[in-house]
């Protein structure tokens, strides 16, 4: 087992070691990256509950043809809130929260650079979400998922509803900008000695890419929202075609942001999956550098392909071909990452665990979503299917695969660093199967419904169009999905105080966050080790093993316990993570490590 | 233990899928669910063929990737049997894979371009080049989207008759076109964004206020084809459907004549009622 033993008290006490504040004081004033990260994660899960309620209501309405459960106005309110909640109030902030917690630990930093800006980004996000949901007290926006003008101008939707939506999104986007600046500065300046960029763990690398992407695309959408507000209140004509404005401008800017946001989510999820696969195979991931490069290329190409969902719009053919080329070129980075995953898994150690399970679910959903995107990326097919439920279904598969499955994989994986406890396995398995079966049923039937002529965003469908069975199955799938999600939320809540205690390193990871205790103290590390490779913790284990083998008399070595002997399969064979907390007690045993041990 | 559990869940999944398939197989088979509506024009047919090609590629890709992952998962070594094997080689396989994927990208891109372009390099679906192939005169019809209706204005048969465009035949909701005749649809919107989608006949086109987008198609069989708006446009969006009736040319002429006649008669009736003061809500000042 892992004999890396860290005390919770610094061995070398410098002046004024900070102490964690408690309760509301910490909530408002804490500039500590783990506290802010926990707040991010908790808030994202609260908004996830809201998105689930909206998804459930919309799918109940679409369960039977010409349903009269709710008026179209009510459906449109659900729709307008659901789109932004799912992507930028739940999925992205969940990843950003995990990055806040994990990245400083992974790079061996004592905290975030610009901690106040980091904290501000959280409050901007909360106030943005609260503004959007505050409008539910009187009348929320009915302007659709992206509030495209002219529908969202004051001519068609006067009143404060759209204003609240626009203001809320703008605050969240400002929060993203603040987060990005803080994260980029952290990754640039606070890496431990020897932690060169090419040695950085993939999730930290992804945090840097995500931050750069959001820093580029958030202001783009902010500009569009500002123009919309000027049009609505100050007589602007940016989107008024009668005065020479261009409604398509908003759609372009919004599409750039959405492409960037989905790409960020995807990059974060792929990086988390890469780390999980490598940890659960007990060996360094194959092709660390090509995976890192692919993640960066994916973010760039996905943003450049923003027009791939706009083939029906008034675009010159050249632009369509450009978007098609960029969208198709994402095959290269995604394919490379998948190739590296296969290499990492095959012949690796056979270990099971909830993070691995969710990672595999994420792979299934992401591959299906990307395959759907591949089909519609080709111009004639994309034009044929534009605005069709097929496109929604593939987007849903992608966002749910990266945000929900990838998000929960990362949450299960790094939960010990949030709370010092592991998330429950029984709840985890239940939620996993409900989510996977529900998502697959929903996505595949919605794709078929789209091919049969189901448009996006409709508040009802007609019985004469042959969509009854498909929509019924899709609704049942969505209900299963929501049920699985609720179980996962309960699991996350219950495990925070009642989960099984996990030691510093429950999964036998090889990156530095597992060097710190769980939960890490305010200052993260008593001592930051020198980093000499992509797997610093594995290096430490190997060094200890070497030292142990050198110190032991030859008779003992050739005896019963040679170094690198496979450990007793007590916990691992049953699919349980090794309770490494128990290991610390037995640290007087000769330490053994099995990392990087070739099988003879 | 783990093996038993995963086998049990696998069996549960398989039986669930089998039950679902058995329940819905007749509907699924009857409805032709894996491709868009059967096409009634050559442009829609070519797009649909390309869709089928791409769908097969996508399904193969999904199966290959998931199969490779599953195979890799199965090849893992239990830790009791010695743990992970050493990784051999790094870097060069990635380069080769990247090159292969790049080639695949370029092939798909070329397919996409070639499929949309004719021999002059002009995109086939986006221009009216079908007109050259067809024998009949092309007809230009204006399609005007408004919340939540489609208004189709047909070309004036005899422009010298009046010159007053209200004499032009128009129809709401249903577009009537003659078979084997190139149709240029000029699509625009009077209020918000809409989109005109009749997958059996033509690619989807967005209706943008202030912009006239054109789409051309030549229906090669008669019949009625359902369409809908696929761009969110407010509370009535779900009701914003449309229909294209492809009829024989003489029926089309008859349709135009009856529309014109009906519109003229209705206008005259309104005019009479207004002048006689019996129109509800309208009163002329009597001098």
C-alpha cells in the first residue's frame, strides 16, 4: 500500500500558519481555493437540481402528443432557463469548482494566485444565477435557449423578463472572466519547483486551456448581450433589420460562446477521464504529450467551428466549408485522445471504482454525441437536419456526457479532497445505471424523432406525425436520467458528512494532490516535493522503495517479500478503493510500491 | 464478485433492450426511423444519401471506438496476477494515428464538398443549377414567415392585368407547386427568426428579417410533404407547420386561377360591404 505519510501539522512552522475559518465567515470571506471550490461545486449542484426540474417538466409535457399539461408560455420559460442552467450554471461551474480545488494541489501551490478575484468570480456566478432565477418570482424570460433577437428585442418581449436573463448571464460571464484570469495566473506562476508545463497533470493543463478559452469567448457573448440591452433600452438598432441592423450578428456571437463553452466542458472532462483511466490502470497515461496537445487543439478547433450549427442561415458557401473543415478536423485530437486511452487501459492493472465507471459512461455518451456532430458537420446533411431534434440530441449527449458523466466521474474521483470522505458506492452504482440507461434512451430516441421531423424546442408535437412512441420512450429515458441524477445528488450530499473516511490517497494516484492530506490543510502542503516527472507521487514511492531495498539486508530481500511484490488483493479485488487511511498506521512496515514495476 | 455483478448487470441490460425491442420493433420497422423522410427531389435525395453514408461511418466509428475500449478493459491484468504491464513505445504510434485521422478528415471534407458542388465548382444544393436539367420554366415563389404562419406568394401570371400586387395569388400554410418544375423559393421573415424545413424536398433555410434567402428544388413526384419551422419563435412556435403539395401542372394552373378568383371576389365583397356601410367595425363618413 501507499506509505506516503503526511502529518496535518507542518513540520517546519513558519510564522502565522493560516487557520481555516468556520461557517458563514468562511463562506463570505474565504479566499482559500478549496473553500471557494467547495462553494462552486455545491452551488453548481443546486442549479443542477433546478435544471432537472425543468427537464422533467418539459419531458412530461412532451410525453404524449398535443399535451395540455402546460401552456406554451410556461414551457418556453422552462426552455429558456434550462439551456443556460444546464451549460453555464451547472456543468461548467462544477468543472471550474473542481479545478479550483484540484489545480493548486496538483501543481504544488499553496493556493490560487489572485485569491480575491477567484472569490469574486464565485459571487458573480451566484448573483448571475440568482438574477436569472429571481425572475421566476414574477415572470422569467420566454425568449428561448439563446434569446435570439428579434424575438428578444423589446418589440416582441417587452418587460423585465429578458433583462433579468441577459443581466444574469452577463454576471456569470464576468465571473468566468475573473476565474480565468486567476486560474491562468496560478498555473503560470505558482507551479512547484520542477513542475514544467510538459510535466503538468492533464487536469491542470485542461484548467489552463479552459481558462484561455473562456477568456476569449466570454467577452464575445458579453458584447452581444450589451448590444441587446442597448437595443432594448437605448434605441439601438444593432439587430433591427428595418434600420439596417443584422439579426444574424447576435447568432454568430452567441454561437462562438456556446462552441467555446461546450469545448471547455469537453476538454475538462476528457482530461479528468484521462487521469482517472491512468490511475485506475496503475500506470502513467500513454501519450501524455499528445493528449495535452490534443486538448489544446480541440479547444481551438471547436471554437473555430462555431458555424457548424448554422448551415441553414444566410452564410456564403465558403464559410460553410470553413466550418465543416474545422468541425471535421476535431476528429484528429479526439481520435488521438481515444487512441491514448485504449493504450492506457490495455494491459493495465484491473481495478474498479466509481470514478472509472462514470468515466466509461462519459466515454460512451461523448462518443455518441461526437458521432452525431460528425454526421451534421457535413454541409448537405447539416443543412438537411438543421434545427432538428437530431442536433439537440447530439448536443445533449455531448454536454451530458462531459458535464454529467464526466462531472460525476471527476467528483467521485476528487471528492476525498473536498471532504476527506469518499462518495458511497451503492448510491453511486444505482445513480450510474439510471443515468446511463436514461440518457441513452433519451438521446437515441430523440435522434430518431429528429429524423422523423421533430423540431427543436417545441412545446408540443402532433399525433399525426408518427412521433408518439419515440417521444414517450424519450420522456421515460429523461425521467430515469433525472432519477439517477437525484440519487447522485443525494449521494454527494450524504457523503459529505457521512461517507467512508478516505486517507490522503484512496486511489493510489500519482499526482501531487494525493500527497496532501484529505481534506488538505489550509496551506495544502507542509513540504512541496521537487517534481522530476509527470508522476511526482509515483517518484516518491519509487524513491522510498529504492531506499528500503537498499537498507534491508540481502537475506530479507531474497526472502518472502521482494520489492514490487503485488499487494494482497483484499480491497482491490472486490472493486473497493484501497482504504489508504489504514495504511498510515502500518507505516513501520517496509514500504513497497508497485508503480512502474514491469512484470517479468 | 465483481465479475458476477457485472455479468448480472449486463444480463439485465440485454434483457431490457430485448424487451424494449420486442415491444417497439413493429413501430420501429414501419416508420423507417433511421433516416429522414423519403425524398421527392433530387437535391433532397442526394443529401439523404450523404446522410446515410455519414450515419454508417458514424455508427462504425462508435462501434469501433467502444469495442476497442471494451477490449482494452478486458485485457487488464488483475493486481493479484502482477499488476500493469509495462507500456511499450510512445510517440511514434500517436504520430501515425494522427496522420491517419488527418487523412480521414480530408477525405470526409472532400466528400462533403464534392457532394454539394457540381462540375463547375458551384455548390449544387445552394444554387439553382437543377434548373438546367429540368425542362419546365422555373417558378419563383416568395415565402414569407410571420409569427406563426407561412405566407406563400405566387408569381403573377399576367403582370399587365393590374400591377396591383393584391391580385397576386397567395396561400397560407400550404404551398402548392407543379411537379418536375424548378422552384426558387425566396424566403424571408417579417418579424423574428424562423426556419423553413421540408426535408423531403430541400435543405432547411433560415428566414431572417431583412435577408432574402433562396432555396431551389424540383419535386419529381406528386404528393403532400410535411414541413415545419425549426427555429424557436415564441409561444406559437410548435403550431408553425407547413405543407407542400406537389401537383400536376394543370392542377397548379387551376389552383392559381381559383386563388386569384377567390381573392378578387373576396376583395370586391369587402369593398361593397365597406361602401354600403355594413362592414363590421368600419364606417365611412357619409357626406
